[in-house]
């Protein structure tokens, strides 16, 4: 099983290049950075159970720029967004950004995407929250077309462009894997329809839904769809259960921002995942 790490880079954390070097040296397979462009004052959950988490969201670095710094400092580490709020980007620009990042980091990018939870943040970007899932599917199709077609065109509800050239193409073929985030009642429909993998946050019932996804894919005689369980509890028994279910990757959050704290977290994670962690899967 692959073991990934989420560490939230901020303007008060150590440099993302240093974070990446530490994670790679510790032998883990991947490093994920999350995304928020801003946190509106009107956010309904401005004081959640863990106020430090929301404070982090206010100070996050841009994940794509931070991951480029991480990629330049490492050789093997897979680099992912966990997740990118792709509706807050122009999809044509986003396709070029991701393709450029994937090419410059040697084909190591994992494109975790989601629609987001903060409706006020969405509305500031001109997004109608009731349409976010339809938009997400369309945006994924747009970037995939630009990555894989020499003369791409798209005519949808939210994006429309005539035949166009766009380079560079991603280094990975056919493109970086697109990991669909979310845990809602229709998320497996979306994963099967337009995703390459499912990346849920750990939640009650995730084990049953992993089995459901496997069963649905088998019934359609399709290749298996990998699952990355995100924000996992630090629980060895649960990790072993995920391994039994065939989960491809588990990602653990280290809530530290300094060298000593991150080193301690990586040490504890190595102990937790001993004999199950592989660098390349």
C-alpha cells in the first residue's frame, strides 16, 4: 500500500521544498497540498471544532506553485493536490498549469480535485453552489481534452471553445491521474463517469463504499478504479483493513509547520505504517 502525507504549507511554515525533501527522505510515496484561495468572513463555520484548521486555510500557499517548489527539490516523490478547487480556476488556464507542472516535475503529479464545501468562497468566484457538481464534471472533461487532443474543442453548459492548440501536454500518458474527492451520495457515479480514482476523506461507511465501487466496476467489466483514503485516522487496525480491501493509498495529515514537528510526525507515521508502507506501491 502506498502511504502519502498531507502537510499544509503556509506563510508561517517551513519552505515547501524543505517539507518535500523531508517526506521523500522518510520514504513515503506522496505529498499532498490542499487549496483555498481565501476564507470569507461570512463563512458559516468560521469557528469549527478545530479553529486552528481554519486558521491554516487562511494562510495556505498556492498549491501549484508550492508543489513546483517541492518537485524541484525531490526526485521520486509523487506530488498531489488534496484537493484542488478547480471551479475557482479558468479550466483552460488550469489545464496548462497542470501540464506544465507535470512536465517540469518529471511526470509525478496527482490531480486531486473537488467542488469544495465553502459556499461563500464559491460565490465570490461567481459559482452557483447548486451547479458545482455539474461544473466539476465539465471542467474535468475540458482539461482532459486539452491534455490529450492535438486540436481540442469543447461545447458545454459552462465552457465553450472552438478547435484550439494547447501545449505542453503532460509528461504522464495519457495524463496525470484525476482523483475525484467527495463523500456524497452520488460521488461514486461521478468517479465512474469521469474520474481515474476516488479520493474520499475518511468517514463512516467508507469501507462499504470501497466495496460498492469495486462491485460496480466489476459488474461493468471495467478496470479497477483505485481508491486513495484521505485524512486517515492514525489507527493501525483501520490501515490493515484498508490494505485488505485493496485501497491503493492512505494519506495522513501531519499538523505541524516546523522542522521538529514534521520530523516527529514522519517518525510516528513510519512506526504506524511499518510493513505496509511502500514508496512506489
